[in-house]
C-alpha cells in the first residue's frame, strides 16, 4: 500500500488532486495512534486488577502456566496510572516493548512523510535475540526462582 | 520452488524491496493476545529478515505471508475467546467466579 503512493499522481492525473488527497487521509499512523490511545484509555478505566472485567488468559486456564503476555493488561493499566514499578512487576517484557513500539511508530511516521519505500530490515540477529529473550522470559516466569517475573 | 532464480527484475537500486516482516503485529499479538500463536508469528517475522539478508527473496516473501497468517490467527482466536467469555458472562449474569 505505501509503495503505491508515489504512483498516485500519475494514475489520478485526470481527476485532479482531490483523489490523491483523499487517498492519503486519514494517515494510517494517526489511526493506529487513536486505536492505541483508545485501548489504553479503556484499560485504565476498566481495571484489569479487579476480577471479572476481562477473560482469563486461555493459555493459563488450560495449562496452568503463565504465557509471555500474562499480566500485560495489568501492566498497561499501571503504566497509564504512572505506576511503573508495579507495571514491571506484572509484565516486564510488555513494559520493555512499549518504548520499542513507540520508536517503530515514530520511524513509520517519518518514512511515510518522506514517502520513502519500505524500511530496510534490521540485522537478523536482533530479532532472534528478541525472540530468545521472550522464550527465556516465558520459561523463567513459570519457575520458582522467577517468581519476580510472574504477574 | 523458485529457489536460485533472480526474483522480480532488480530495479536500478539493486535487490527487490524487502517484504514486510510483520514484527510489530507479531510482538503485539504475543504480548496482548494471551495465546502462543504470536510466538509462531514472531519466528516467521525473524525468518523474513534472515532469509532476505541471505538473498533468498522468494522464501522471505513466503515467511512474510506466514508471519501475517499467524498474527491474524492469534487475533481471531483471542476474539473467539472474548466472545465465548462474554456469552458466559451474560448467561450467568455476571456471577462468574473468576479464577484470576
């Protein structure tokens, strides 16, 4: 989709600039920001700390083990209420991902506004490191020694 | 299948543009969807980078499709769980003992 944008003015040369304007509005990053904001607002108002507001994690319910995402709703709730240490206590991984996702979002906005092509791929080992740390986090939070990482 | 073939005509700037690796959706569905399907998506997202950087463009595109499929599976599964939970909640009038 973003790749087709540079071709737009040529395709829409006859109808005038209006279709081009409509095509690039609303910008996807703004829609994503609005969605993220709504989710954060909802989770901060309807507290996941009280039982019965959200379904229990199906993986936890079936296996009795925590999944890597267990506690992320409570962590998000605590983050919005600026209780960072409490958020870390619920899900360290989710809290670490927030600035990373924010960075990706900013980079996305920049690439779209400069109308450059798809982003170059990051070094592959970075992604594998991320995956490895996620799996380690998943295992350790289910062990007695990893109680601090459990939600 | 098309392994070893120089995929789409390389533009003036060298290799074809990298396929989307769906890393963001893989992470989001891993952290937010409570089901391990996001991990599968994350594995494929990483394969996109690895394969593309070693010049295996067709396989990278395939991994990209798989990464997308699995984060969608994760969202659909989570939505299904939420709908079932909502149904239970409604039929029991909110008197659910939630084993938090």
